C-alpha cells in the first residue's frame, strides 16, 4: 500500500508543481501585460491632463484679450497691464492729475484720507443690494452707469439717495464709441440725455470705457477731451483697482484685500469696482471693505463731486 501511495503522491506533487509553474508564468504574464498597459496609458493620461490645463489657460487668456478687443462686458481690471510699453511710459509720466474745484474735499476734511468707491457698468440686478449696503453704512458712492432699459427706479434711487450718478457711455461697445470723434460725441450725448430724461439732472462726471489710457482710440485723444469739455463733463479714472472685472471670479476676501492694499497710503483713493450681473462677489465684498474703512478714524468715504481731486490716467493738454 505504502509504495502505491507514495507513487501517487509523487505524481500529484509533480502535477502540483507543474500547476504552480503555470500559475507563476501566468502571473508573470499578467504583470507584464499590466505594466505594458500602464506604460501605454500613462502618456495619454498626461496628454489629457495637459490638454485640460491648456484649455483653461487659453480661456483665461481669451478673457484678458477680450478686454483689449471690444464689446466685452469684461473690462477695466488694471488696464495698465495691457498697455504697450510706449503707453506705459506715457502713463508713468502723466500719472495722476490732481485738479481742484470748488472747496476741495481735502480742505473740507483736513488731514483725512478720502476714499471714493465707484461702481461701473450698472445698473444691474444687484444695484438695489449695493444701495442697501451703502445706506446701512451711511456712506455715499459714485455710479458710472450705462443706458439700460427697465432700471429707471435704480437710476432714480442712486440720485435721490445722494450718490453721484455719473456717465460711462451709452452702449459700452468700444468699436462703436471709439470709431470716430463724432461717434464718441453721439454716444456721450445719448447717455447724458438718457439720464437727464429719467432724473431731470445733467451728470457732471464721465468715465471712459476702458479708462482714459485705453489703447483703443486710434485718433488724437484730445478730440475726446474736447467733446467732454463741450458737454461740461469731467472725466475720472481710478487709482485703486479691486480687480473684480477679470475673467477669473475673485472671492470677496480677495477683492477686499485688493481694495485695502490699494487705498493704503493714498490721500485720495478712487476705487474701481463693478455693478454687473456676474459680479456678486463684489456685493459680498462691500460690507467687508466698509467694515475696515469705517474702523479707521482717519478715513472718510465720499461720493465724487467737484471737490474731488480728479484722478486721470491721461491728462488733456488744455485742461
Ligand atoms: Zn465699463
């Protein structure tokens, strides 16, 4: 019995060994195959990842370029960034003109830091909320508005509540507004009349779409300045950018920080923000900004008036 058993066991052992070898070979094959598959897939995964990254970056670049081209709602971030080197030099030379009218704010508030919050591109669905916040903090601001149907109450409310209702063009379409001096005159006249018809008052202040230092005007800018003088409009740019107009939406905290950093150390700070349907984080940032400004006894928040130092990126030779 024993020898038979041991023979059987030997045979079984041999079979088992063969099976084990087979399994090992199979496992080896699978491992090899897996490595091969990974090696083949890896470059594809990396390519897809890079493609997505590239697409996102391209979108950001497109957003920035749309600022320079035309007809975009996105505009006026820190337009200085997008100027040519020659324009930058011009900007540095001219910097900011500080002209005085009536009783200057810095004489009304001696030794104080004057901060002017300005909202471009409104009215929008957020105008009422912005006005509510300003009322809550008991401060007045400046709204550089466009012509929009269906917002009559908002235009009126801005004016009635003591804010400065200022002009920012009728259409905001760069290609139309800056096509010729005549086109610019037409646009300014249209927005001025539009506001007058609603509020019964002529606006005294204007902000160029893209700012006075925009590189979209292909003729002598003095033509534009002359037209504004004819219409008794003073133009104002900004010296603090909240940077809320870029294609990348900023969080309220970031907008607040941009404003506070920009305001720091300026006797007269004109802050650029936007009142637009895709700018809710600006509305959220507003109480955070006002909390900080109100904490500072040395700081007053004011609307733009004739007493405001005119912050201008490009200054008319004839002013
Ligand atoms: Zn604008």
